């Protein structure tokens, strides 16, 4: 199976997928630690939280993640794109430890190493699954069926 080569723009999109979600999640966590607990019974507090700076930045980053994720899925298989989001777990752990100063156990660091190794295995595979070429007779049959639906 031939490997599909990624363009620099596609690498940029995968980088955004890998960075925007963990940065967005970390910003949300940072913003929520400065607020009192929020209850769904009081939706006004939830709405007010959305407009705090760290949470607004987190939401914007998560919107960026979603846009880049959809873009990546338009040209690559889910089994190729999803590991980019899994690598975000590694980034979240480092941001949590060194920016938010959260303690991380040895067991969690071990999990992070295993995730990194797994992402490495998947990243070496093709970005797009090769599918069998459609034969001329199958294409003619599909066209005939489409004409029957319309006509």
C-alpha cells in the first residue's frame, strides 16, 4: 500500500488539532478555578462564566480545534486523525503540571508514555486508506441506478 504524503498545510492542520483542544481545555480549567462552583439550577452563573476571559479564550480554542478537526477529516481517515487528538492528552498533562501546577502521579506519567508510543505507531501508517478502484461495469451500473431514481 502506498503512503499518502502530507502537504505542509495538512501538517499545520494536524498541529492545530493536536494543540487547540488541550490549550482550550487548560484555559477552561484555569478560568473555572477562579470561579465559585456552578450549578445547572442557576443558568445565569453559567452564562456569566462563559464571558470570563480564560473561559472565552478556551471556548475560542475549542472552536479552532473543531474547525481544524473537520478539515483534517475531509482529507484523512478517522483512524489517522484521532491519534492527533490522543496526543493532546500528553500536552494536557504537561500544561496541567507546569502551568496549572497540578500533581500528576507516576501511573499517569506511565499512561502518557504509552499514549505517546501508540501515537507513534499510528502516525507511521497511511493517512488515507486505499480503496479498490471501481470497475467500469460497476460505474455504469451505479449510473444506471441513479438515472432510474431521477427518471
